[in-house]
C-alpha cells in the first residue's frame, strides 16, 4: 500500500521537522512523538528488533547528552528517540536491497545518491568480512581475552579493507552487468495521491516547527 | 567530534550550512571522475569503511574516548580531496539521519569541520610532508599519519570556535580543552592512518599515489616553520632563558617593573590570555606569519620593479 518513496519521505519529514524544533518545545515534541508512534505502528516494524536498536543507540547518545545536565539532556534524548523511531521503523521494514530504489526519488545530486547506495551495500560486505576474519582467527587458535587487540591493529584494518575491496569490485562489476549506470534501472516516483500526503505532512511538520520558534 | 543538535546557535548553523553547501557543490562537480567503473567501488567501500571505523571508539586519557575521522586516509586512498569530502559528508549524513549521531541542525558545522577542514588540512599537509621526506612512496604512511594527526587538531579548533561563537561555552575553556583532548585523539588517528597505509602499500600498492618529486620550493621552509611554531612549541621548556635566570639570581629582574610606559602586547610571553599551552601554539603561528609577511613585504620593496634593477 505504501510505496518505498512515500515511506522514505514521511520518515524524513518527521526526522527533519523534529530535529529543527526549538530547545525545550515539549508540546510540539510530543506531537512529533505521537506522529512517530503512529508511523511506526503503520509500518509494523518488529518490536524486539526495534527496541534493541533504539536501546543501543540511546545508550550511546546518553553518554554525550547527560553531561549537559538533565533539563537539556532529556529534551535531546527524547528528540533523538523520535528521530530514531521514525528512521529505524522505515529501515527495518525495507524489502532486501530496496534502499537504492527508495534513494532514487530523493532530490539530491546523483553523485550523493550513488555514494549513499554503495556505502549501504558495502557495509554488508564489511560486516561479513569481519565475521570471516574472526572465524579464521578462531580456527588458528587466536582467541582469548586480548583477542580484540588483533582487530585494533592497523594491519588487520588494512587487511579488512583489501579483502572487502576485492568483493566490492566484484559486486560493482555484477551491478554494471545487470544494467546499473549510476542509477537504479527502475522508475520510482510518487503517485498523485501520495504527493498530496507528502505535501500535507510537510505542512503539518513545518507548522509545528515554526510554531515552536514563534510561541 | 560530532556536534549534536542544540550545541550550535541558529546563526552559526546557518553560516556553516551555507559554507558546507558551497563546498559540497564544488566537490560534486570536481569528483565526477570518482564514479568510474574502477573508482566507484573504492569510493563506496571507503565511505562504508570510514563509517564503520567511526563507530569504534578508542580510549584516550582522562576517561574520554576518540574515533577515527578518516578524512586524510580517504583523501590519500581516493587520490582526491574532493572525493574524500563527499565520502566524509555521506558518512556524516547517514550518522545524523539514521543514527542521531551528530545533529541535523549541526550537520553543516560537522561536515565543515570533518569533511572540509579535516580532509583539506590532511591532504594539503600530506603532499609537502611527503616531498620533505624525500618523495619516496615508502614515506607516504609517515607523511599521511603526521598530516592526519594535525588535521584532527585543526578540525577540533574550528569546532571549538563554532561552539564559542554559539555561546555554548566560553572560548578560554572550550578551545584549550577541545585542542588538548584532540591532540591525543590525533595521535591515534595518525597511528591508524599510517598503519593502514603501510599495509596497503605492501598489499595493494596500486591503490596509493605514486612517487612525488622532491620538493625544493618555498613550501618546505613554510611547512617546517609552521610545524615548529605550531606543534613543537607546545613542548618548549618552561624554565627561564639565560638572561632571565641571571637577572633572577642577581636580583636586577625587578628593574623591568619600573618602566614608565607599559606597552600592551597581545601575545605577551608567547601566550594568549586564558588559553594556556594552546595560546603558545597560536602565538607561534601568528608570529611566524607576521614575520613572513613583513620580510616578504620588505623584500618586495627592496627588489623593486624589473626595469629599475636593470
């Protein structure tokens, strides 16, 4: 029912709108909170995975925010929670390899879209190479309490880069062979009804954000 | 060094945003050749690599931690600072939008600090440093490592200035503390950058730029002077010099207090008020630039027009 493009646009509107709110505009932030919750329930992201992601990211953010004092930190953390809820709900409900299709509709220079697409795809390669290197190290008996030191050494990081690059080059060659010319070979535009929804959401979000600065 | 939402004022966010958009517009035009069949996987992987590396914080003294900025590493591997600017900007956009790491309102400031200043300082220093070291390919890790370390410190200074202009913290507190901690983070950045490049030079030398012509022009003394004035001055001895010591011992140092007209000097004792050791570094760089400017101006006047000399 909801196209990839529409899902991306609505998620971004919630994220950007709430990020631009004035500090301590709690009433407007609560409206964004409701919007993000409704959006997450519409997208039906898997709750355990969503909660695990949000928990990890918030824990990391709290280290940055808490030294600022409770009043400031609480607003920053709630706002970050709303942004993360909207974007993670979108990302977790994406069909495999469809991030590039969703990106195509964004009004950004194609160089950026390519860079985002390739970075997203190669992240999977990097992670799988890390797992393979870990398995290789365990098979050679290189485990123990100080095992993490190996992964922090510069030559291991270099080896990870070279191994991932070999695979990344093969993936890119396969993409070219399948018709990739810098853009995904699919059409990805908003339908008229979807355009109205995006306009309506944009008006609501900009009204909330502007009101937070004026009131 | 990711500045979150609420740390920069709307005016600073707007100015840095405009500067960043301008820099990215130029980078998009200049980095078109980074998307060929040969280069696109390298750019994509380097972006993913820097993103992953920025998630891994390494411990720094005093209960804080730092992470790789990766600007110099990306610029050297990609062979273009424009492509590296795009790479770091992409990483920062992903972090801000998807992970709330670095604010969306501070995105302009973050890209300016890490993607523009960090990349360009690292790149601009790598080239002359490599030539200073003889131009041999094997010296690239050392040159890039030193440049990467310095680029982190310069990016931190710019971030501190932005925070001070925003009214978040006074300059005499935020500048020394940001610079001090980022000198340590810069050491980590330099070691990782140098180490990774040393490995790549052995495993995939085709990824790295070729040998450089040994540099004999004016950049050698200029870079050397800035390194001595800006970096080595931080380790200068705090003991009095020979005359000061003798004057203290013999008691005539009090005579200096009886001057009739006290002339105010902006960098008395090579210090900037309230900036501690970093003030020495800033005073050194400013002094070197002023000396260079005066000497250059005098030389230009003395040299005269070509017709006069003949």
